[in-house]
C-alpha cells in the first residue's frame, strides 16, 4: 500500500465517540439531533461523512472539532476525555490538534492572506517572525505566493479556500475537519481543493470531510452515512494510512512570558481592528474627546480665575496683617476710636516674627495742580509700606526713613493720578502739587495695578506718615498699622501673637485685624470648590462618553460575532477575546483622551492669544488625571462588552451572519 513504503503505520484510534446524543431546544420544542452515535477514527485515516441537509452531519462535525458539546456520551481525543475539559483547554486542543476548512472560508475581511493564514499561530504562541515565515511558505506551497497581501475580497472563491487550508495547516493540523469544502466553489476550483485535501491525507493528516455530494465522498478512504441523526452505514473503501510528515514545534513559555506575549499580540490586534474601522472608532472617541477637553479647559479657566484673584489679593500685600481700631467692620464707633499709636507700630517692628511694621494715616481732600483740581485719597505711611504692600515704582523713588523722620513734604503718586493730572507730562518727577493747601513734591510714580472695585479709578497719594500727621491732619492719631509677617512664620500664629502684644499694651482689645493670608485661603477654598463643581459637571460628559463607548463596543461585538467565532475555532481562549476587546476600549478612550487634551490646549492657545488680561492656565495634574479617568472609563465601560464577547459559544458565534 502507498502508506507502507516507509514501513507499516501502526493503527491507533485518534478519535473515539461512544453513545453521543445531542438535543436542541427545550420542552415541546426539544429536538433529538444525534442519536447514540458510536464512531472511531484512526490516525492518518480519510473519512467522509455524508448525508442530506438536516441529517446531523454538521452537528457531529462540530462536536468532533470541539466547537460544540454533546448532551450526553463520551468523546475521547488521543485517549483524553473532551467532556472533562474547560473552555480554555478545549481552545488549546483546537489550536494544537485541529485545522478547520469551512464551506464559506471564514476569513477575516480586515486581514490579508498572509495574516489570515498566520492567525492560529498567534494562539499557539509562535513568534511573529516565525509564524510569518511559515504562513508565506504554506501559501506559496498552495500557489498563492503572489497573493500574500491581498484581502479576502480581492481573492476568488478558490483562492480564499486555499488561504483557509493554509490557516488549517498553520499549527500542524493533525486532524483536518473540512465542512463542505467545495460547496461554494465552481467545479474547477472544487477539484483543485479536493486534490489539495487528498495531498494532505498523503502527508499524514487525518481528514474528516462532511459533504452531501456522493462524488466528493467517493474520494475518501472511508464513507460514513448519517441519516436522521443515526449512522446508517460505515464503508471502508481502502486502507491507506500515512504517517504525518510535518510537525509544528510546540511552544512552552513561562507564565510571565505567556502574559507578555498574549498582551502584545492582543494590543497589536486591537490597533489593527481600530484602524480597520477608522470612522466608527473616531465617532466612538468623540464623547471622550469632548469630555476630556471640557474637564481640562474648565480646570484651566478655574486656575486662571484663581490666579487673577490671588494676584489682586497679593497686590494688597503679601503675608500682611492690617490692624484697625474698633471691634470689627460692623463697629459703628470704629471711625471715632483713636487707640492705635505710632509707638504700637514701633514696638511691633522690633518683634522677631515681623519683617516690617508701618503706621498709616488716611484721608481725602482736594489735589490742585496748575488750573485743575481733583478729589484724591492721601495716605501717610512709613518707608517700608511699599515693600509691605507690594507696590512697585514705575518712575522715581519712594521716600526714605530720613524723610519720614524729618517730616519731608514729598509724595508718591499712583498711575491714575499721573494719567488724570499729568496727561501731557510723561515724567512728573519734581513737580509740585497742592493737597489741602499743603505743597508736596512728587518723587515717585507707582506702576499701574488692575484692582477691580468701585474705587479702582481713585487717585492715591502717599506721603510720610509724619507729614500727614503734623503738616496735613494736625493730629498724631493713626488709622491703621500694617505689618509684614516673616515668610517662615505661620500667619495664624503671628496674628495670635500680635493680638496678645497689643492687648497687653492697651490693657484691653480695642482693635481688630485683617489677615491677608486668611482672605487668600478663603478665596482659594471658594475657587477650588467652584472648580470642583464645574469640573464635576464636565465629568458627566465623560461618563456619557463612556456609555457611548460601551454602546459602540456592544454593537462592535454584535457585528464581529462571526469573527469571534473564527478566532475561537482556531484556538483563541476566553482571556484572549476578553483582552483584545478590553484593550480596544481602553485604546479608544486613551487616544480620545490625548485628542481631548490636544483640543483643550488648542482652545487655550486661541483664548490666550485674543485675551490680553486673562489667560487659561493648564495644570499638569489635571491633564494626567483626565487621561487616567479616560483610561478608567475604557476599563469600566469596555469590560462588559469584552466579557460578553469572551462568553460567546464558538458554534453559535460561527453561525451568526
């Protein structure tokens, strides 16, 4: 015999089916499809199962290929009971033992011929270079060397079936299961496919072919006829058994290597799937893009608002405390209380935790220059006042401590005064102005400040407090004391210490304090709360985007059910399917997150370009958090569709259209 040229091949049962029964449906609709099937198949045999449509032959084929499970009975493959295997073990068995040739080819439309042929080797654990090389060799052997990069829609039916055969042989294909392999082909292509299958038999592959065509079945060594779910005849024509010529190397990896390999392959397949459906992927990302852009932009606007407010607070003095007479802002007597003295300021300035202390005398009056007169605010302050309050000089200088001690008639004016009184004089230094009939020489002009409020346009003058007391007001009383706290000292502790000192000096508490740090903390707390509330609203759009991702992924699973069935048939485990779809969801959300960040930065660039006084301030933390959130959304909303995909039954998935 042909198979005995190299020595007699020992006969061994590779498949053993005992009393296999299969039912479909429940109750009154329950149908008994396979009825007590008993069948053995020897290694290297060529078996044709023939029968009319509805006879149960395809169901028997699916059970043999571990795509379906019997309702009862025993099924052994190489002596191992298949009924005791879990889904992953059955997937491993399909990957290493079986090669499927389907009537409708079942090629993945998004992959080319080489990628389709190489697909089973991914689940076997074969490296990319090795599986590509083997796929190319198989396709060349099947006369498809010039079609490696063609996708299924670019191939004829016969060419697609040959790609399917190459895929069946990729992992070795010890047992080839061919379900109506010529059913969708013209006669010439059908003959070519049958010649290939017979050639595979001679190479030692065990062939099980399902057909309703007696001419096709006649080419097998053994013909089994099935009718109404029962085997009615089992005829052996020849005893041609061949030893397997080619064995594919088995791959064994450690758990860590297996995880890394499967993750890398799932990642690659996920990218391929996303790129294969660009428009759908982009539309899926849209909700995430809008959500991320909203969150990042809202936080950036909140940061800008907070920075602007803090700038205005700092312009009133950084780390300062203002001490005023009376019991508080609501004290109606505070304007008449004259308990603060210059000596109080001098005493405080000697304290170690205070950098500077300056008394302040304030009042309003008429400012005259030339033929113009205006209402202005005058403050008598110490030489350190400008440092304490953070006022910067644009022109000239501030007065010195000697000028304070000598009651000098000098004045520093603000930008508003220069603009109103000296509109035609760019440099008023040295000019003499009259305030409440007292001449004052201008020695400095402060920089313009953007302080909002009803008195933002007021004209302000600053003179030495001695000048204000003795030359202008004629009184030694002061209105406030402003102290600057050392940077290393906690302002709340400093406030308590000042309160204790002044209470001790006065014998009672007849003053109140305004702590700029407390104002700053209050404003920060309020703006942070507002940012949180607005960002929370923006997060809702992220959640809506996540729901959109879940819906699209569920639709994707439905659309790709057949693809999932194909992957499972050639060896994909539940974890492989779960991982691929979950990675797809995460990638869509993560890429959408980066695009959302880019969009928000673009919005910020445009906003900052056209807004001179107010600009968005982006926070690295908010950007990172937004990307983490988008990834989390991908995991949360992608898990259910991915889990649904991994739980599909291979035979049900393959049967979907």
